[in-house]
């Protein structure tokens, strides 16, 4: 790993050696995963360079703006970093298959489609659906949205970013997308519905059908 830039924010003190397979960042720190499943971190100590998990067997790393979470081979979750950004109340147990992040919260998906969230409550750390069967999760800076096989969507987090009351009505959705502050769902007929921040495209729904894919630059959508 080669780094450069602000020495106190991750531009120096990267681990030596080879064999790293993934690098992720918080606001001012980095964490790197090695092929043997060990983890190294460097940068600003407030944002995830202390209490880094030891040992091996980790398969993937995820990050919010100030904390990291890692999945182990048995599907258990380990977090470290700033408690205000998700390094608190992480789930116990094992079997999780994927993790998604907002700016200050994590959401983990289990094989039965249940979702466990933790971190800052306003950005989606609480309010996850108390049901099973969800197959996909999408996230923006402040909220999460999850899709079920019947095409319904459940969203939680900051209301102005698409959490809670801004979830779309009805069913028939097959895909979910997010930019920084809004969501867009694609129905089976290719029609679109967006919700969330109006500035980020949450109140504009292109008319017609036949759309197959959505793209985002972080602040807007294109279909």
C-alpha cells in the first residue's frame, strides 16, 4: 500500500508488506484487509485506528464516516472506531452475509432476510424492519431502504433523506438505487419512483416505463 497527502489523516504510516486485498476509508482513516484475513488501520485515531481487531479470518471491511465494521468467516461482526459513528451496540451472534452503511450507522443482512441496524439513531441506527425476507438494502448518507421479493420497500433513518414517511407506496419494485440523500426504485414495468431530499432528486419521477438501470453521481440520478 502506498499513501500520500496529510500525514495525520492517513497520508502516512500505512502498513508495509504485500498481500492486501481491500482498503476502505472513514473520514480521516483507512483500514486494510490482508489475504490471510488480518486487518491493519492507520490515520486519525478518533476515526478508527484504535482497538483494531487482531487475529485473522475476516472477509470484508465496511466503513461509516468515523467507524469500521468487519465480517468474519462465520458471519459475526466486529466494529471499531468512534462510538458516535457506529462503534456501539453492534450485533452479537453470527451468520450475517452483508453490511451496508450510512454516514453514522450500519445495517447487517442475515440469510433469512432479517436486518439488524446499529449506530446513530437518526441516520438509521434504529428503526430497521422487524420482519424477514428482505433481499437487498440500499443506503445514502442518512437513511436505508430495503427490498422484499414481493416488490415492497421499507425505509428508515432521517425522514428528509428518504427514511420513514418518504418510502414509496405500493409494490412491484425490483431494484433500488441511492444517491447521497435520496432513493429511486425501479418497478417491473420499468417505471420509476424517487423519494428523499428534493434537492437530490427525491421529488422528481420521470414519466413512462421501460427504464432498466439508474446511475448517480452522488447528488442526482440518470436513468
